[in-house]
C-alpha cells in the first residue's frame, strides 16, 4: 500500500483521544508500512490491510479495522440462483429415484440429480470470480 493509504487513515483519526475500542488482531503479513491482519467481527472472520503503525500489542482501534482495505473477494455480493427442494425432487424423479432403495441402487443417478440441481450455483460462483478478476484486471 502507498503512503496515500496511510494519510487517508490518519486523516480519519479522532481529534479528541477518548478510549477507542481496541480489537485483537492476528498479523498475517507485513509489507513495507502495511500489514494484513485478521480479526473477528461478531461471528465473522475478516481480513484487512491497515497501516502497520496502527498495531500496538496485537490490538488495533476498531476505526482502523473498519477503514482498512478488505482482503479477498466480496463473496457476500454473489447473486445466487434459487435452488429448491422441489427442483431436487424433480431431478431425482426424472432419474426414476422415488425411494431410499432406488437412491442406493442408483448412486450415479443420485449424483447426477444433485449436480444438475446445484450446477447453477457453481456457474454463479465461477461467473462472480471471473467478473471480480476482470474488475481488478487479472487480480488474485
């Protein structure tokens, strides 16, 4: 990250130094003046890039974590197709799987029904990854 990143973060520092909430972080990597850190936000594990100077005794003020540059893809933004039990039931019945015994006797048909039902999900994920890579021009 550049010095501009550092300046943006520092510009947002509160003018009055009251006790800010400090969050425990795990430092994943350090590069020049920037660190990649992981922390728990509620029940969600997050990773962000922040200025290394903001880390003190393994903790960072919450403000700097929320202002950090997110690491990874924004998976929450995937537009997921609707997958229903009715769709799976139809796929199973189309392969003549109506009972537990028929599912055990025809594992390939069972697998094919599951794959055909969930393939739109795989396509949506692959499309999302491709779109994100195009946004970052070949990003990681």
